[in-house]
């Protein structure tokens, strides 16, 4: 949906133009592998909303193009979680940006992305980790992909968020994406069940929120 004013024109992130595909059912072996409560799992991530229900309508008034929230339940007290942000450009992943480690029990990580209108190619990303000792807040400005030939030729580009569909296991030594924002040409097919990285490869620009377990000393 296109909104305009004397000073700005922008597209609100939408998934209405994108075909959604949910993959086929999985075998018993695959189901067991996906069981978040299987032995050896360090933490469990569960989908949440930063703005649940009708509150989602606040996003455009706050100049947000995307937001999300993920619950985290650390099952093994000997492990903590490292949070990082990874940018993808033209289908290629950049080195993850370290956001912070949590040595206290954490139950939520939330993220928002705000367009900076004085710098059209930049967005501000804010990440908050809620722990038993309070919140750890990280904010940074990222270079968003410039408009491509597709837009110049009249094609429509837009953004959408990709979140967890169900509780997800976080295993030792396994960086696990838990949320993503994708930006590219509207009209592609999105398989909700595919890995975050596979979706990011097909976009012009993307950012993934990743958690990695680390052993406490």
C-alpha cells in the first residue's frame, strides 16, 4: 500500500502481493529432528509479536517498516545466548554483527526497523534483550540496498517479515536465525517452511536476527 505526504513517499511492508507456499508434511524422522524438546537442546525459541493484534497498526505512526519479537527459554543453565545481526545484499551474506551476550536468564528478544527519511538508503535497527536483570538495548544504522533497475522500469518492490512458525530448538554450536526482514521485487514465491537463509538469498536486501549458544565460564 502506497502512502504519500508532501515530504515522503513510502511503501508499508506487506505480504499481500507475495505467493505463500507451505511445504509438505514431514516424516517421523524429520518430526523427531524438529522436536524442540529433544535431548541436547540448549534453548527453545518461540514466536511472539512486538505489536500484537490491533496494536500492529501503530507501526506506520512510529515510522517502522518492520518489527518482531521472539521468546527464548534457556533450558541448560550452563549456557548463554549470543545475539547477532546479519545483513544480506544481492543474495550474499555479510559477516554477522555482534549485538551482545546474555549471562542472565533471558526470555525475550525484540527488534524494530525504522526508515530514516533524511537518509533514504539507511534504516535504524533497534534490538532489546529482556533478562532477569533488565533490558539490554542495541541500536545501529544500516545501509539498505539502493533501488534497482526493477523499480526504475516500473516494477514494484516491497518488504516483508519472516518469523518462526513454531517453537524452534537452538542447539550447541548452531547459529539459529529466529527472525528476518526481506526486501526485494514483489511477486516472488515465499515458502514459509524453508530456512531463513534460503529466503534471504532471493532478495535484494535482507537482515536476519540470529542467536548462537555459548558455554558459560
